[in-house]
C-alpha cells in the first residue's frame, strides 16, 4: 500500500505538522510506503528527499500569502506550485491520498481535487477545523454564525483566521465551489472529535462518510516527570494552574487568562506558557501570574505539565486540543470550557468541563480540582491517555481505515 499525505506543514509548525510526521513513522513501521507533500516551514533531510516533498518556496509563499489575503480565496491560488505537485504525484502513484489542512495559501484545491476525482483515487481528509464545509472561516463558534448549514454569504469572520482583507465578500463563491469540488470524490472524512463529525453530518458534506479518530500523542515523551520548575520560577508550594498562551488570541481564551490572576487567592498562581515576544507586558501586574516564553524542547513542556496541579483550557473555538491530551499524559487533570470537542477527553475522573465563557464557574471548578488534589486524578489521567490517546494506537486506526477503503 502506498499512501500520500498532504498538509500545510510537516514535523514542526503546529499540531497538524506533527500529526503528519508521526503518522508517516507509524505507517513505515507497518511496511506501508509513506509519502508527504507539505506547503512550507521545513526543509527535507537528504534521507527524505524521495518521500517528503515541499510544495512552495519561500518567495512563492510570500506572494501567495499576499494574493490570498487580498482576495479571500483560500485554496484557489498556487497554480504553478500545484502543477509541479501533481507531476510529482504522478510519479508516486499513491493508492490513497490523505489530506489534512488544504487551506492556508499553499495548494490549489480546485486543481488537486479535480486531479483526484479524474483518476478516482480513494482519499481521506482529516478535518482539523471546519473550513472544509464553510465559505471562509475555520470556526464559527465565536461569531455564532450558522450560514454554513444552508449557504454562506455576508461573512462576519473575514478578519478572523484564515484572515483576508478583501472588500468583496468571497464566502458565497468559496462555498459553492467547495460543494462542487467535493461532490464527485471517493472520500472519507475523519474528525478528531465527535463534535466536528456531527457538524459535518449537518453540512453539504452529509452524504459523505465521517469517522472519528482522536489525535494521538507520544507517550514516550509525555508522562509524569520530576522537574525543577517550581524552584526555577519561584512557584514554591503555591497551587500551580497551568495554561498555554496560544498566541493570546481571543478565540483561545485570552480575556479569561488575563482576568484570572486578579481573582486568585494568594496561594494560587497562573503559569502561562508559550508567550510571544512582548506579550509578557500584557499580563496583569501581580505575582499571581508567571509568563513563560515558548519552550525550546518537549522536555521543558513535560516538566511544566508534570509540575502543575491543574491544566486549564478556556478556549472559545477548538476541535480536539492536543494540549489537553498532553496534560493528561503527564498526570495533570484538565479544566476546560465546553467548547467544540475540547471536553471530550475529560470525565469526572480526569477533570471538569466548565460552561463556556463563565469565568466564575471556571474558577470554582479549578478550586474543586485543587481541593481534591492532584493525587485524586493522576492515576486516571495517565491511564486514560495511555489507553485512549497513545499515538501508536490512534494512528493504527488510520491504517485500518485505509485497508477498509481499498477493500470496498
């Protein structure tokens, strides 16, 4: 079996790049010929030259970014780059094409999906967000828009990811073209969460099969570990509440993360990891918050997860956040808003799912976990991560899916 993955990134540059990399490794251990074509952000090693293909150069990336932001037609540029890609695919001759994120200005979706349809190549698309069945946005929770159900127009989210500055609303055009492009495909959709699979079944893609395969994590990396985090950052014996900054974006819970330190007790501290340059200046001027820049190694991040008493994720738009899984694997309970699929990995033994947008409920649930103590949750957290979210288990499900599709 020969499988080609296509994604924005590979290895680095966010969770989907890592997923594509990990899935390639798992496939190869099972004797599957595995190829990856990715947009940008990584230079293939010499040993990967025949199996890992970068779609666009840095200069092409710069131009396509400008064009896409100017027009709002994500996925409908990059003709020259896509012609080269299709020629490379001709040489690979994949049995299955597995797509991940196909927006973000690196491939021409019309050309790619047309190529797949013309050759009737079985394909899989993992929906890491909602873009596949909307006219523009990757998520619509924050805006409260449900036009994707019947037909997009007058989009309220043009300035949200994937951002565009066009004065002409492209959402209706994008929506209609996606409907036409996906219709003829022999395609199976995969969602990391049940939440997104349920939405797909209410969209114009409802006639297409959708299955749930959760994201997986590397349990050899993420596990309870002794560290000097508390001494290093002056946390001492205070209750450590860990959160990931996620660019301090509004949709990832910025407002709640900035308000929380002001209502914490003296024996509680919020540790915010992943701050970008200058973002520490935005934090409240109090000793109840500690800002940490992006970690340089996975070991640093594991040390933070392991030292924390609770991990919080006040996200307002999300699918199936990998950070929740990483915290569980390190034995740390999770408190998250009931947003998208974020709460699907959390049960009463591993944390609390909080009403979305309610900071008082968030604080109360944090304190419920802190009163019970980490030892109350730790064993169940590690057990759940090991049994349910081990990447080797999850990514073998993709291999089973490929075989099932080819045997139809």
